[in-house]
C-alpha cells in the first residue's frame, strides 16, 4: 500500500487516502488490542525499499506511543496517517541523492530538506487531512521549546503531532541500517535521544517516549541472571524491569532447539524477589 502511494505521488497522481486510512485504522485497532504485537514487526528492518518500510515502522511506533499518551482512537488514526505518509515528498528528490552512500553536500542537503514541504503539498492535493498533515511534518526534528508544554485536557501529556512525529521518525531512522551506516541498538538510540531532548525535541515527550518503549525496548537483546540470552517481545508496563523474553541462546551460548518464552515477572531474582 505504501509503495503504491509513493508510485502515485511520483506520477503526479493523488494519493489514495481512503486506502491509507483503512490500513492505519486496522493498525490502530490492533495496537489498542495488543500494544506490543505490531511493534515487534518494526524490528524486521530491511535495506531494500527503506523509505516505504521506514514509513510503516514509524506509523506503528507512533500509534503505540499515542496509545501510551492516552490519545483517542481518532487522534491515533490522524497521527498514524501523517506518519505513514510523512516521507511522501521524497518522490520529488532526485534518485542519485536518495541512494547516495556517502554524506550529502550542502546543496544536496538543501534539496533533501525540501521533501517535507513537497510532502505537505502532496497531502494537500490528496484530501482534507489537517491533523495528518501536522504529523506529516515529522521529516526533521523541530527546535525544542525550552519550557514545558501544558497538559492536554484530562491531565494527559501534551499531544503535538509534529513533536510526536519527529521523535518517532528519528528513533526509527537511527536504529535502521543504511547504505552508509549501521543502526544503533534500541537502548543506545533512546540514550542519544535523551541527550538531544533539549535541543532537538520536546523534552517531556522524549521522556514519555522512553517510558513507552520501556527500559528494555521490544527487540532488545538481554542476558538473564543464568547467562542465557533472549529477545524482549513484550514490555511489562507495570514492572518495566520484568519483560517477556524469547530465549535464543543457552547459558553456554548454544541455540535453543525449540521456542521458549519466559515471563520474567513470574521468576524470582537473586534476592528472591518476583
């Protein structure tokens, strides 16, 4: 669906927003049922068709973050639409710049930066999606405000689609392998973003994003007390040090012959505490 949208935009056609809306709505409903299920899929990163896959991953992570922020279903759909189509403007960037393996020149970078505005123009032509358009401006981090934004109605954390989109966009970008650099681990990415929070993002929302992803984000490799190694598949939102883990290596670093899932909340630690 995302590849089709990009192809249509490249040919000057309007994006099929109804198809995009249907896909995002299904993702939102899935995250509302199980917030970790789709996030697991974002760990399946491929170098091919990077932009389309990045858009899908950003959409999924953004919806999960929106759920954490207690946004309504309608707000989640609007945010998801913006993130799914936030890089649509890259269809107007010359291919040699998009696939360049080394760093861009200043002139090339200036052209690349225009993809955000081009994306806004494409979304404007394709339908009345003001909320999605706000999130679609996530193509580059904003300058962070130095003050805390007021809470949204009901005591919820402030929900600025552009700020949320920037956080999600950057997180997926820096954890993805590119032709010119390998991606950071989830843990390292969150540490870097925390360091950048005052300069590039809204600080309060970065802190909420770290809470949402968990101390051990989904897809993280963790070593247990007994020496075995596993991959985090579910975040325990009540006890963030106790995720659910799929074991991949034994204590002697041999592969398991069968699938083993361990819920660390059900096991005692070295101090005999659950």
